[in-house]
RNA sequence: GGGCGGUUAGCUCAGUGGUAGAGCGGCUGGUUUACACCCAGUAGGUCGGGGGUUCGAAACCCUCACCGCCCACCA
């Protein structure tokens, strides 16, 4: 048996084991196995990504589930991979190119740029995979996939063609979200609205039919006045009814605008008059459609003003132009006033640029299977944990809009659509000038489009756009698997993800599963992508702020691993991660995880110092010390509690239970009590105590293994619990404690422990250093206690412990009540007053408790209606309290 | 405007009907032969406010307040 080193060194142990596990192929899934399958697909991190605490949380949970399933004898597939992350990666590489080569993607051209992305990817991409390995993730790396693998690309394009053929994908000119920084369209989900401090400008529009009279219009965007094509009021607004049907002069680029009536106008807002700018506002666009208004676009794709008719504004950035437009209007006496105003502005999730609503020709998906997707969650064919996310999911599906899937970025899955070379391709960017809004519903002449993967022939050119990254991710649950794996492992067991991608990914994967039916039959239950979804919390900093690069409040998990070990990080994080709630991160908590690992190490060392452990430890019920029975009973309770917690994905509870059991019940109480036997002369009893330790340690190591894989593996083999890796050891079963007296024994143990605590308290109150061996006397009627004197004495660190039936209480002998009787601390320098005060304090506390219990028992309703057991408990308590109080009183009176 | 979460010890959080808990931090004592990343002891809480249900509420119901998130076209 190897000697355990004095201290645990995760830096040496963790990489060693990880390398061995890989070498042994321990994480590889065998699709031909007859074992029950268990499968998880990883939420693929971006190829440009590096490990964050969010990843640590997420992947630790997946690893716990995977490792536990392996121990349970299941065939486990944890399928890893990465996402090509279209806009994200393109932005990252462009930034790198600008910095390192001083070139833009336009300098390089599309083909060359894409070559550079691949180069960059080889050199700098995929760091996160190595980081996940340091965390200990037991993914089947032999199956690692990428959303840009050749066959994955093909699958994505097939899906596009399929949906097009079904009439679900269409091309259309519509109002979309335009990101002027990335210069691409975005889906609604990629736009996040934030309140923004701005101004409300009150602008005068002269009435054409009544020169000298003005309409006042309140707007936040004076720079788009040139794109106004109407002025609108509410049809019942008395102030303006007379003007409906008349006209107003547009103040910039003077032109007649019709004054229309529309229900969408809120008469309460501003002046009750809206300038209608169909090209640059979603609501205005709809009003435009209703009134057949023309559309005037005055913005370049990059957000600069495109309006040569107003040279002062032309070419200016939209925000600059806003100020300038206000000045311009002011100069002409058309700006009445400016008020500070806060409104919600949409921002790009990625580039953080302010979004422009914009009319543009894009590809859209009319979602299929939305009702079915709702139904499978409603019927709990897919279960959400915590369940309240079902509502969020339902709300989205019930109000679902068509998905804008085309992106004007180069890096991504190219849209498999072809146009005759003669026709100029618009690349999604609309240059619509004066188009009639009514026409926009009509899509580009479908005849001229061919949707297929291969080029029809030389006369055709491919659509330059790429697909939204999520249009490839939604196939992740099954496109990552080959035919054989799919047969064995699809639908997957559980998806572990953060709730912020419930729409982006979770919902769409469910839809994809139901639509494309990758399962073994056409039945719904064979085609859902997963059975359970566990939503993790969001990790926040100590102040409750979201972790972000710009705030610099996100600690590098790799630093934490260096400092505390991967196991410490994992355990510390899991212990504070309540299911489904946000987590406030504090490094202290990781430190505790590390401390727990050290505790485990030292407890194992202690065991190992007293001889070799049994490979398959067994205990003999009859020879168990009462303390052993107690710790084993508590172990059984822990095993049960953990089982229940796992069923509901309450990982923090599993961790906390293990922590409490091991540290408090096992180390603090059992091991300390068992030292009597361990250091004693009685060989059979010593053996029994060591066997109990083996049973507990072996069980705890296995229970802890999913959380702390490295240290448990190390200790498992060092202690000799198995020649095989702990990874495939069966989970511990409950110990059969068929002892008829178990309840009685447990009560006695609790009484002993309470007595010890009372005695220690006496020592502390008497200001006696804890290392000083003092004499205690225990007055008790309990006949069985004599056997336990050595242990009680050890736990009290007593010089001597006498059992008596009576002792005269004097000031020299501080006394406390315990369930066993009275415990006295025999000291020489006693103080009568102090002792009386102490006793009276204790009496007061007891009296208070007694009053509560008595009150309840005197309440007839309580006695009649409460469960008999509860009433009985109260009666017992009343009896005990009264007796103890009487003894305290006698002791206090004895002092006189 | 709708929806969802939260409010328990100085801090971070457990606790879904029966004597209010843990860890950290504080204070006191300790080089007790596994562990100072430790051990022992201890202080600290009208469980956000109000109302209700119940013999009994931190927990269940109603209501208010505050904090956070999500959804929604008020310029």
C-alpha cells in the first residue's frame, strides 16, 4: 500500500488522471453496447471562446450526470463539439486582422477572408476544448463535432432545401433588424432592448391647406424627417379631426405629406401627432402599409445618412445627424422645444450597436411544428427543470414570428440558392428608394431562384448570404451523431443549458426534432431531442451584476483551477448553485471547495495510517459500536436524500448533503469517537471501527466522484478500494442495519453527543483552555453509559470522567443539563455568583421553551387536531424540560 | 403594459405546515499524534410590510413595497 503524501496536490494529481482516463478510452461511447444508454450533447461553445464560469457551471453539471450514469452501469455518450458562430467569429477574426495585418475583410475579398478564418481557427480556435479537459470533463472526444464539418454543412443545406421545398422558407422584402456595425440582418431574438437617454424633439409641420398654421410633432429621431411620408393622428382626436385628409409640409426636403388617421396613434403621447417614417420604424411601416404610403430610405447600410438633398446631413452618422438635424430645424424656427426623454432602443446582442429597423430582402422561415413543440412540453414528454421555464417557452411559441435566417456575413453556411447571372443580386441590402409598401409583401420573382445545393450550371450565381448560426445549431442534437449512434443515443437524456438561450436553441431544437424526425420511428417520443432540460442559473458577481468582459468582473476559471484545483472549483461552485436561480459568485466559496478536498484527503490519510483497507469492506452488525451504527444510519439517510435530489437536478443539495455528512457526521463525530477503538488495545473492536471507516470512505468516494473526479480516483486506488478505476464502480448501496435496537442506540448516541457539547460549553464558559485536561462528573441513571466513558471522555478531552448518581452541586462545579442527566465540570477556582448567573440564564432559556410547549398542550384544538405523533413529541418535550428545570432549580438553590 | 423570479443572521444562501439552519465573516480558547485549507465554544434573526386560511405559517392564499430578469411597435 502506497503511503499517502502529507498534502494533497491537485496540480499533480488532476492532469495525471485525466491523461490516464483518455488513454484508457474511458469516456468513449460504444454504440453497439447492450447497456442502457445515457446521452448528452454539449451546448457547443463558440470556436473563438474561452472558458468562463458559466461554462464551468454548465459543464460540471453535465460531467456529474455523465459520470454518475457511467457508475450506474449505463452506456454514456457525452458528445462534445463547437459552434462556428458566424457573426461572432467573423468579428473576432476581422479584429485580429485589423490589429495584426492592418487589413479589412473587404481588402482581402471573400475567398481570401474565408481562408484566413480557417487559418485563424487552426491557430487560435478551440482553446476552450483544452480548458474543458482541465476541468475534468468526460466527453467522448473521439466524436467531437463542429457545426462547420463538411457533412454538417451539407446537412444544414439539405434542411434549407427541404424547408424551401415545403414552402416554409421564403424570400421576402420586409422590415428587419439591421445591425449597422456588423452590416447584417438579425433575428428578433438577437436584439436586446435597453433604456436609452435621449431627447424628444417637438417639430412644427406647416399645414399646406392653411399656411401659417402648424402641426406639432414629437419625435426622437429628427434625422429621419426626410423619410417621412405622412403625418398621422388618432381618428377620434378632436384636436385634429378637421385636418385628416389635408396635408402638411415636410420640414426637411419640403414635400407635401398626407395627414392620415390611424388607430395606432396614442393621443396621450407627445402632441398626439406622429410623423410616419415607414422605412425606419416597424410601427410606421405598418401604418404605411395600411395607408399605402411610399417608402423613403435615407440611411446607408453602415448607419450614415443617405440624403444628398440635405447636404448638411448627407453622409453623417445617424447620431451626429440627429444633433445636426435639430440644429437645422432650430435655425429655421421649426424646432419648438427639446425635452430629455428615455426610451427603449434595440441593440445588437453581438456588436452592441444600436439596431436600425430597415426594409430589406431576406430569407425567412415560417416555423413548422409550433403547436407540437408546445404540446410535448405541456404534456411533459420533455420536462423542464425548473418547471417555470415552461411558461416562458410557451409565451414565445404562442407569439412566434417568422425567423429571419439570412445574414450578410461571409463566415457561415452559404445559402443554397442560385440566381441567373444576368440578374443583379441584392445581397439582402435594400436600396429601395420610393417603392410602394404594398409591393413589399410580394417576394422576388420565384421563377428566377433555384434552391439546391449544387450550382445549376455556369449561368447561375449563388446567393452571397449565409445562414444564422442558430440555423445550424438547431440540428445539433442529432446531426452530431452518425446513424449507429443516433439509433442508440437519440433522443438524448438531458440537455443542460442556460435559460438565456431557451428561444435561440432549446425551442428551435425541439422544433427541428419534431419536423425532421431523426428518431427510430415517426412517434413524437422518438423524435424529441431530449427528455429533460435542466436550466442552470446565471453567474453574477458579488454585487449581483452579470459577468462581463467589459466590467472585468469575470474571474478566469483557469486561475481558479490553478489556485484551488479543478475538483475544488467544481465542488465549490456546485454547492452554491441553487437550481434555476442566479448565483452570486464569491471566490470564498471555491476556497471552501478546495478545503473540502483537503479534508477528504486528510480523512483518508488518517484511515490509511492504521493499516490497509479492505477492497470490499464489510461490517458485522453485531459488533458495531453505537457510534458506528449512528454514522452508518446517517450514511444511509444521505444516500436516500442524494437519490431524491438527483431526480430533481438539485445538485447543490447533493453537494451540501455530502459535505455535511462527511465533515460533520463522519469526521467531527464518528472518527473522533472511534479513536477510542483505533488507539485501543481491543483488536476486534479496532478492526470493526476500521471496517466502518472503510465502508464510509468507500461510499463517500463513490458518491463524490461525479463532483470531484480526480481526488476520488486518486484516493480510491491509494486506499485500495479497487484495482479498477472508480469511474465504473457501482454506486454504494445502503448498509443493512437490521439491528432491532437501532432506534434506541441512535437515541443514546444523540444523548452522548449532546452531553459532550454541554460539557465543552462548561469548559469554555469556565474559561478553561480546550487543551487542558479537566475532570468531569456525569450524573446519570442510564446504565448503558458506563461502556462509553472512554469515548465521552475523549470527546470532552477530559482528564477524568466519573459516573455518579448524586453529586452535591457547589460553586466549584459548573453544571449543565443533558439528555443523560447532569454534567459537572470539576474545577478548583469557582465563583458562586457567576455560577448562579449561568444557571439562571440556562433556566430562563428552558422556561421560555417550556412555556411554548405548555401553551400548545393547553390548547385543546392542538391536542385534538394535530397528529398524534406531534402531540406525543410535545408531551415528551414538556416532561424533559420540566425535569431539567427542576434539577437546575435545585442546583441553584443548593448554591446558597 | 403583460409574465416570471427574489426579499430568512453582517455576507452568500438552505429550509413547502409542527422547538428558525449552514458556510463565510466576528468574538473566545486551542501547535489534543489526519487536517491551522484545522479543532472546540460563542454572539448574531419580530424569516420585506399588512391581511387571511389553520390548533399551528418563513412555508399556503390575498395585497402592498422594493430588487432582478424576460416579453411587448407608444413616436
